C-alpha cells in the first residue's frame, strides 16, 4: 500500500519519468487493476494496445492514477480529465511491474527453505539454498537444484535433471521424463524404446508453468537457457535446445531435436516439426505448424507456416476466389 504522492516520488527517482498530478495525493493505492474495472484505490496502465480506446477508457475510469504510454498522451485530453494523476512511460506494463515489486512485495525473494513433508526427495539429490518444494513433489536421483527455486505441487523432477538459480516450476509438471523415441526391429517389426541417457538442463531465471512436460535427451541433453519462459500445457520433446529469453506459450508442441534461438515468441497452439532450427528474434504465429527452418528476425504464420508477407498474400488470394 502507498499513497499517490509516494508512488509519484518513487517514479520520479527512477529517472526520465514525466508526471502530471491532478488530484489529492494522499489517496492510498492498494492494488493494480484493469482500467475498465479499477476503482479509487487502484492503479492501472494503458499502452499502445488500447490506442483506439484511450479517450473512452480514461473518461470512464474511476481510478486516480494511471501509467500511460507517452505516445498516447494527448495534452488536450489529459488536461480535460480532473482528479487523475499520470505517469508517462515508454513501457507502462514494465513500470506497473516495478510498482508491484516495490510497493506490494510482488515476486519477493525466498528467504528460507520450505520443503513439504509429503515431498519425496532422493538422498543423492543436491538442493540449493532458499528453495520451496510443495506438496507431493518427487525429486529423483542425482537431481541438482540451485538457489531460490520454487517447485509446485505434484511436480516430478526425474533423475539427473539440473536446475539453475531462480527457477520456477508450476504444479503437475514432469521434467526429465523419457521421450517418445522408438526404433523398429527389422525382423519382428516391433517398436522398441530408444534409450534416453541425456538430461534436462535448465539454466537460471527460467519459469515453467503447470501441466507441462519437458523430456530428457536421448543421446544429448534437452536445454533451456537463461530467462526462458514456458507456459502451461506445453510439450517439449527430447534433445530440444531453447535460447535465452524465448517464450513458449500454452499448448505449443516442440518436437524432438528442435533448436530455437534467443528472444523468440512461440505463440499458443503452435507445432514445430522435429529437427527444425529457428533463428533468433523469431515470432511464430498463433496455431502455426512449422515444417521448415526459419532464419533470424522473421515472423511466420499458417499451416504450414510461411512468412507473414506470403501469408497475407495467400489470404488476399483466398478472398478473391471466394468472390468468384
């Protein structure tokens, strides 16, 4: 909890923040909330995603402080709204996160180790400092877990998995299970499971959601590099390598031996075929199926996925034929 005056003062101290104070600065703010439902003791934000609705949202808003994207700050509109203070920002969402961390204790560091009595931890596992292990967690042989990690309820971390520092794993996930790899016997035609001797290696500051499976490597390792964020209900197969700060969103399926570069966005319900290589700074659109390698700094969409330019051309052609 903080007053508007305290919030404004703190943001000014961060540097390069322009502030407009139009009301009673003693109003206490207890939580952030979406601007269309925020009330007097909330803080909210508006960014370019709302650019077509800014006048409507600000005029109707009941909250008294808003973090507003600088490019949306129409002087005439701002001055016409009484009783509201503004913090002008190049990145309102990031600045709201800073507010939550500083004033609400959001994302505080773990100060001590808490291991629930129902957790099953192998004697050979090595646990770091200040970790949280929730109910019914299973940690297998020779697992290594770094400092300040959180493991959600009912999650299984299979043997030889390595977690760096500040790793978060949600509930009901399986990390390091055996992947779906088989070889067919030439005589019997029966499928036999291919051995999986690899590990899962998760570097620092990685977040993994609920109900997600990440398979161990077969003859090499499955690796998540620093800052990777993986949503709920994601499947990542054996031998996959994911570069720094890449985001994998809900229901995505990453098949075996895929390599994904840094700072990529893999949208919900996407599917990436086995053996594909994706460069850095790539966006894979919603529900796309990637069947070919993608170079860096591209956006692809569709099934099969093509460049956004080709995708839009195809859509125009479809519209033309539908008119015929």
